[in-house]
């Protein structure tokens, strides 16, 4: 049988689409497990994303982030993130200030209350993620999954 260019192209798309669907469903499965966790009693998952992105583990202690930088990390639109930031500021979790280098930009930093909540929620979240992953994968499989996901995120990044 002679395959046409269309048939070959379609056949080449199948593995990519199957991989995408598996990745999407795997993330949704773990997210569903985590959504039922008591971790979210104190903090909404989107708030936790902001707290995590601002925590010292990702930046130097006390350093802030511009809202545009945060939007990339937490996968929210800038308007959605701005509304979330306003709610978190009202709760005393974060503070906003003008960027010293660019007075037009807004920098967001954690307050002491925000740092403490990030610590508590982060510790509980890490336990829940570990539990959810360990019930499904071996340590070696988790390493393989991490490495594959990092390739998807940045295929040009050199990994050792």
C-alpha cells in the first residue's frame, strides 16, 4: 500500500495527541485528588500559587515580583491575577508597591502573615502531592515523568 503525505502526517499526529491527552488527564487526576485535600481550607489553590511563587524558595527572601512575572508563573491572565492580588492584599497576605526601577510597574511581596500561610500550606501541599504521586508511580517513574515534563516545558534547556 502506498501512503499519501496526508496519511503519513495524520499517523504522525496520533502519538502526539495521545501523549497530550494522557498528560492532560494525568494532571487533572492529581489535581482532583488535591482539590479534595484539607490543604485548601485556609487558602484557595490560586492564592497558594501566588504565595508559592513569592516564597523564598523561588526568590530571595523579601524580594518581590512584578505582576507580569507572577502571571507567567501562576498561569492566570493579568486581569484575573490583579483581582486575586487585591483580595490577597485585603487579607493581609501580600503587599503591593511601585517598582524602584520602573515607577509604572507594581511589585508584590509577601507579608509576614503571607509567609506563614505559604509555609503551612506548602508543607501540607507537599505531603499531599507526595501521597498522590507515590500511590501511582515508583521513584524511578517519577524521575522519568519529571524529566519528560521538563523537556516539554523547555525542549532547548540542557539537562544533566
